[in-house]
């Protein structure tokens, strides 16, 4: 998928949720549904429950709401390159440690035993993806968990949605094999790969089957769970 200029998420921060909800109307769910599915999937993958969690690329904070709800008691942080998005996130979930990644002092925090990354890498130029993953790796505790969600480039509905979304104009979808290679290059061990988000709202009665369908490369997104040594 061709790049059409780097997206500045500061330009979308104020209306991000509304734009996304409108864009996902076809699927019959609001954006909060997708955030919940990702965080519930993460909870199923990570054991024991993490005590320190970072959402890397947290945007306006939708997933942080669910991370706080489904990992009660954990110390929760979020980082992003968009300062305006972080200001929106701060109004949604007060009290969470939010910081701009790449600014001086942002590496002073203690390591995290879970880093959650959703929909970040397709906005990163391929030549820069290894560097971003190395940055994530440096933030992980020994034996820590990394859970990454990305759009499935083999799903035609996903490709259509991405191609028509205003803040995905720079998107370059990456297949799971590329992400697995990046993880191996960063010294991380891949524990599992699964696909998710198979059924739109009008087929919601079939969603009970999704956990057993994770091996099928048909879902709208895929999830990779990796750990540090």
C-alpha cells in the first residue's frame, strides 16, 4: 500500500474517536468494542497478571480505559508522539502516567512487564520499524511480555477500510512474517500468533467461535505475543 505523506495525529486528536466510529460503521460497532476485544485477548495471553503496563502508542486513550478495567491494580502508563492525543487521553482516564515518547527523560521509568501495542507499526516506515521495536524492547522488564496487534493485510475488508481512512493515508500494512522477523531480530521470543475480529455486528452470535478460529488468517487483525529473555 503506497504512502501518501506522514500522518500527524495531532491533526486528528480532537475528533479521532468520532472519525473512527464513523469509519467503522460498516462493522456495526463503535471503536470501544475493538479496544475491548484487544485488551481481553491480551489478558488471556499474559500470565501471571502484570504489575506494570505500558501502552506504546496509546493515542487518545481508548485502550487505556480497558487496560485499567481488566488489569485492576496494575500501574498503568501510556506514551505517544502526539501531545494533543495525550491531552485527550488525560481527560478520559485521569491519573494514568502519560508521556511523550522520544523526549528527554522518557526512559527513566522502571521497566514494564507488559507492553501493549495496537495499530502502531503500519504507521512506521519499514526502514524504521526495527528501531521502534528496539525502543520498545529497552522498556521491557526481564521476562516481560509484549503484545502487538496489527491489521491483517490478507483480509480484503481490512484493506478497504484502511485505504479509505483519513488517518491511515500513510499506512503500509505488514504481514505477520515481517513482524515475527522483527521480533526475532530484537531478541524476543514469539509465543503465539492468532487472528481476531472475524464477525461484524450482524453476525455477533458467531463471535463465541472466535477463540477457536485464531489460527485462521481470515480475521481483520492479528495478534503476536512475545517475551523477553
